[in-house]
C-alpha cells in the first residue's frame, strides 16, 4: 500500500470469504434462466467486497477512530446545535414495534405509531405556537421548501400569482435561497445593519406587491435576536407577504418566545438539532413544518388525525400541496425527538434554552478580549467572532480552526455567516459543562497568543491528526469519486 | 432544575452570570420584545424518568403489529429483508452517529471514507459512473432526477410511467409544480410501461422519461426497448431501481440509463413506518457537476497521504445559494453507512445469492397460488413481487390473514381503481416455506 495507513474495504477483499448468513433455502431453487429473459440477467457480478465478519468490524472500528462526534469531544459547530444525543432515544427507536412496522399496514394495527405521531404534532404545536404541524419533511431544507410551496399555494389560491419573490437576509443559511429557487421563487436579499440585524429601511425598499414571503432565522445566524420582529412582521404582512421562520436556531428561544406569537405564518424545525435527532454524520434529519390556521388546508397529505380515540391518516385534503415525501416522514427520527421532549418536560426545555444562552454569553465575554467581537451585545445560543486581528498577523480563521483540532476539538462553523469577515460561529449548547467551556476558552486564548508569537504553529496546523490538510483543489480538478481496482 | 443532560449547577450559573455581567438569566432575554415574550412554561406533558418513559413507550410500541412477530407479504417499496446483525453494531458506534456533516476532513476521515465506499458500491450495483453520498429517500431522489433532466435539456416536460411507485409519482408531481414542469403519465399495459403509448407521447419537448425497474408491480421493465425510444428523442433516461434486484438483473447503467435513483432500504435499514430510509442517486460522468447533494472525493494531504474530502461543492446550497443544483443539505448519512455495512457483509456473492432467492421464493409462492386457482395477473418476469386477483374482497382476505399472524400484501385498489381487490404480494428471502404455504392456504380458503 502506498502512502496510506487506512485501507479501503475493497483493498482487503479476498475471493472466497463471506460475511453473511442468509436464511435457509427451503423451496425449490428454480434456475433464474427459466424466469428471466437472458438480456435482463446480470452477467458480471457487482464488485462488492468479500470479507469476513471480523474484517468488517475491524474496518469500521478503525474508521470510527478516525471520526470526531459529540461523544468524542466538544463540537461547537454554530447553527448545528451539536448537543448530546441521549441514549434512551436510540433504545426506543429500536423497539420492534417502532423499528419494524410497515407504512402500509392496516391503520388498526399501527395505532401506537399514529398515536406517537399525533402527540408529537400536538407538542410541536404548543412549542412553536402554530395551529397545525406536518411531520412529513425529511430535513430542514426539505421543510423550507415545503413551507414555501404552501405559501405559493396560498397566494395562488387568492389569485395572487404576481408574488414571485422571497426575501432573505444576507446572513441567511444557504438553504433559504436554494429552497426559494426550488419552490419556483426568485430570491431578493435584504441587508443587515451595523447591529447585525435586518435593516428595516432596506426591508421597506425591497418589499412590494411581488413579495411572497420573508424568510427569517430568529435569533439570526449571528446569534442575535431580531428585536424589531414585530415591525418586520407588520411590513411584510401589510404588503400581503407571509413570514417564514427557519427553525435551525430554535434552541435559543424554547419557552422564551414562540414563532407563532412573533407573527410567523410558517415555521420548520430541525428535530435532529434542537430535539436530539441525532446528527448521524449528516442525517437522517427530520424537518416538521408548522403553520397558522389560514395555511392548514395546504399542508402535505396525509396528516395524522384523531377521532374518538382512534388515530388515522387523513388524505381528504383537496387543497393540499400534495406529497413531499413517500410515506409519513422520517418516523424513526420523530420517535427519538418525541422521546427527548418527554424526557425534558416543560421545565426541562426552559432550562435547555437558559443554559444554552448562558453558556454562549459566557464564552463570548471571556473570548472578547482576544478576538474581535463584531456585535457587542448579549447573544442568544451562539455568537460570532471575527479573526480579523489574527489575519493581520498572517493567521487566518481556517488556520485557527485547524489548530483547534490539535486540542481535540471540533472547530466552530467558519466563514459563515457571509457578512462577517474571517467569521467563527460558536454554539456551545446546554449539554456542555463549565469545565469543558473553560478548557476550550483556554485553547482559544493560547491560539491567539500563538498567532502573535509563533504564527507558524497555527499556520501549519493540524499537527496531531491522522492526516494533514488535504488538497481540495486536486479533489475538485480531477474528481476521483469511487474506488477502482 | 436538575437533569442528567444539563450539567450546569447553581454555583456554575452564579459564576457565569457574574462573568457575563448580569444578575439574572432574564436579562439575557431582554432583547425579546415584551409583547412576544413567552411567559411561564409550555403546556406539554411533564418530564418522565428514564425507566418510566421507557416503559410507557414500550407499551405504546406494543400497540403496533411488528414485522418480526408476523409473517409479512407486504412490500410496495418497503421490504422486510435479512439484516446482518453487524449492521447495528457498526452504526451504534457513536463516533459516527453523533458527528455531523464532515466539514473538517482531518477529523472526519472515518465518515468520509465510509461514504466514498458507499458511492463505489452504488456505482457497482447500478452500473453507473458516479453516485452521491445519499438522498432522503427513493421518492425524492427520483424527483430530483426528473428535475435535473429539465435543467440539463432545457425542456419542461417529463414522461412518467404509471408503473412507477405511486408515492414517488406524487412526490415528482409536487417537485414539478415548484419548477413549473409538466408531468405526463404514460399508461401501463399488462403490468409494464406501454411502449406504444410512450412512442405516441414522446417528442422533442420531453426532458426525461421515468420508469421503475423492477416496476411497482414487480415486473422487469423492457429497459432496452424503452431506452431506444427515449434517446431517439434526445430525452434523458431515468430509472428508479431496487438495488438488491440489481444483484441479479442487468444494471440500468448497462442498458443506457442517464440517471439511476432509488432507495437502499433493502440493505440493512428497518422499515420504520416508512422512514428514515436511504435514497441513492447515480449518474453518468457527463452529469457529475449537476448532481444534487454531497459528493466525497479522494485526494492527498500535505504529506502525499491518501485522504477524502467533500468535493465539487460549487454545486451546493452553502456556496451557490439560489443557483445551487438542489436545496438538499442534511441527507441520510447514517443510513448510507448502514447500507454500506450490509452491502459489505453480503458482498459480491451474497447480494447475488440473496437477489436470486427473492426471485425463487416469489416464484414458489406464485406457483403455489396458481395451484389453488389464484392466478397472477400481468404474468411475466418478476423480481420478488407480483400481482394477484383476490378470491374475495381485499379487506376480508387481509383480516383473515392477520388472524393467522400474516400481514397481507398491498391493496392495489387504493391507488389503481381498475385493480380493486388485487393484491401486490412481496416474498423476500426471509419468508419460509411454511409461511408461504400458510399464506397460500389462507388465500385458497378465501374463495367466496
């Protein structure tokens, strides 16, 4: 093996080895030539690995050692809410009666599943302050698109087809403008002001009779609460538009403010963030969408409903935007989120937000002397720092992120949001202890000092990882996207 | 408030608030306008202890009839297959399931390499050049494929076979609305896409033609014949495929498909009431820069050592925003890992053997039913599913089966009015001869 210390599974494959145990073959083994036409019988077998069960376990155990999760160490990746993933969630999701049920079983024999979904909808309605919730969208971005499709259907039902534009702030998640496009809208950007909030004058300038909606994250991606939210709602609503809430940052406002009370008409949630999905290495997520009463008729079908203590799937929804996903959503993730909500209760969820916000403000205050703080006010669950000062010393934010790897941390989100130079977006979450935060703060302070005294240590980081910085240009210029023998 | 997930003590809180320079937590929320501030607590169920919550939810789950306690002949896109036990052991390693998208490759090589291996295995099974890191599910993957074809050809119409999974068709229609794309259904005839009708409907306005292989009725579509019709009009050929079936069937990549999409639920992923499953998306080299979602590529580090990174990100929403190829961000990474482990465990010989056993067991069931006078309609080559005309009303039959601990097949009358009291029967390698015989016996006894 040249220049590699971790084999691909294909490279340890040996003809003749197997890693499976198929159930007994107890019927006549008819030749498939007698069943299928010759041209549809596969000639060459797919080149999949041939390995023993122990080979497989060692391979993936080795890979897991080359991966950092929340269970490995602190993971303050802003806007991703990398909180602890409770273990009871995993147990509950694996109970046969939840894991091994088929979406087309008779409703009478899956009442437990429907009841759980119904009760989760009810809990999310209370938490968001909306009037109804669908659990169908598979992830946050999918929820955004679902919500925008409903807004489009609403305007169209009013004969208002000139509303072709969706307004998003310059600090918005990339999924917002992308979802607007997929829902058939054009995106218009509204600027932030010097306080990091949506510039109301600019909003008044861009809003108009062609406005379908404003998409807003509140608190925004700078971790700041849009305190002019009521004025913004008034501006959008009086122009005939709808207000959309990106729920990626809901961890900041549980029991403190509900999107429904702030004037939002549609909200999506990321159950794999605020409600401990888990993150899964990049999914599966779950992106339920809540709406106010005038949009209920457009919700995707089916919707879980209840009558006289019996739960059922309501398909009788003639104005629905249709189906956004096969079956009823990522049920397995919804089971986990429900388990989490029931583990926390109302007082627990309130403490979640309070502690998350205390943690973020504490870190921000302690780091402010060492890094630029672009917006000096209380943050919510996350905050941004700028590496501008370090950049002048030749140390970029990317270098700081890579240096953090040497301390065993996952770095913050970097270079986002786009309206802060050399941005670092830090979200500690409520599940981290003060000791963990203090140790991270010390590491950040040390890196700031290194930037001044021995910048090359930072510039050349990481020093301790299994692999050094990777050539991303090469990867994109000559894409190698699969193994070939 | 003490909770096992919340480590902050009263002492911690006091010290931290003092360092922040406030005296109460509430001061940190003063930027929320008074009139919208939520007072008090949510009116939701109170917290439960670990043991009592587990008991409550175990009881709730027991209200569901699960596939491990019944013999299931229900498929229609979601299947009860052999899952190597090792799959759950691997995906339970929390370095995988508590990580997120591998933005920092130096500490995410495990996930990145696992995805690279997944991409390779999907390419092998489908016969395509490039596969992405996963999509939400088969239905949305197919919808993205259809939309890709409209962007690529700059045409605004899709032809969609009515023998494609009904829920995938619904999802395609919803996506098409978003993109102002027209979807025209191609009827089926004798259980496969009606190629004569396809020839009538196709024109130079058609961006892509979507078929399923094996199709919703379990039939092997004549891809070769369809491909010629599609490409004669420079439309794109989009095939939805059950990747397990491709262990035995000629892969669509060998039959001229431009995009192959589908669901890898058949590989180690539980039915879970319909999700999360694992969409896959595979294309020819020509389309690599049009692919939605994440792609992992091989490269080298500063020392020349092999490593893996997220690549060709200029397609994606976090870079291109409103010009992205798709809005997808989180996908189904953990389930792609499960599918990878299952495909690895089954391996080169196991996938083929398992696919063939599905064909053989379904064949045995079909033949046994015939002997009882229950004929398969649309007779022709099938994978592990086929359609029968029931000897009695669907509900009557299904309730009878359930009394014998059998979950019957899919009620086709739900979505195809012309197929009232027809059942789509799925027979996987997990169904034993005894279970099949009992199923056949019960159906035979259902004659009215």
